[in-house]
């Protein structure tokens, strides 16, 4: 049975750019920009799964950590 969707948590990297971690899978990638990250995530998913097992949808969940002074 295949999953129809895979979710990546995307965070800004401390070194600049973005990092993406798949939820429930050992897949990680990084890139300098969001458009580049989308391409890198697609490539990582293609490399991780066989054609018949590959999810049909990739969802990027952008996580932003913001500190507000009181």
C-alpha cells in the first residue's frame, strides 16, 4: 500500500537557506532558496521511493520560530 502524500517540515537554517525533514521518513535536504528547496525535495523523494511506492503529493510545512520581546 502506498501513501498518497508525504509531509516535510521546512525551517530556516542557522547558516542561511532552508532545511527540510520528511515526517515519518529518513529524508533530509537543504537549499539556499525556497524554489531550489522545492526541486531538492522532489529529487530526494524520487531517490528514496521506487516508482510504485512514491507519494503523489509532497506537502511543505513551513515552520517559523519568532521571538517577541515582552
